[in-house]
C-alpha cells in the first residue's frame, strides 16, 4: 500500500517522535523513507541582503544536512540491519509548500509528521505546518502527537 514515505523534520525533538512510526510502516510495507528538511525562506528574507552571502547560505545548507543525517542515524539505530532504504532531501522555501511539492514530485504515498515542531509562536499565529499539510495534502498524512508515550 505504501511504497514511499515522506518524513518531514525540522530538527526539533518533537519531529523525531515520527521517526519510529515512519520506520515501522516502511519495514512492514517494504517501503522507502525520504527524510525532508526545509530551510524556511521567511527567516532568510528577514536578513539584510548583504548577509545572504554564499558562505551564509552554505551554513543553512550544512545545518539542513546535519538535521537529515541525524534522522538517518536514528533510523540506523532502530534497525541494526538497516534494510530500509532511506534518502534525504533539503530544500528552501515555505515548509508547507515544500512538503506538498516534494510529495507530488516524488510520488509519495504517505506523509508521517509530528503534530508540532520548533515554532510554537508560528503555530499560534498562522496555523501549524502540520495542520496545513493535512488540509492540502493529496496523500494520507499520519500525525504523531508530541505527547506520545
């Protein structure tokens, strides 16, 4: 039923709660996992133009790579045989738009996402990334509560 699972992560502790669920589904379904990190472009636009040097952008890319590789490492710790195919992708943009676009372009069958991440103020003011992903996704979305045991 599920062959490609999208696992968006923002690097927060809450987003890592979705890893075990994505892994278990991937293992049961013989599916692959795509770990996605989005560098939120609204944070980049608030920087002065001269601050967005190639070196500064490289720092954002490097941080995104650290986040996705940490998830891969956690999956490896769950699965000592590491039979599940895992790939990573880092993109810049609005998180919801990026999740939805990647979902369509990569023929994703399921999105596994935590109910909230780093930006509690954003959730209060704008509606959370998770809520908007649920609302606009064309594929099933499994939401992992942050209060999970």
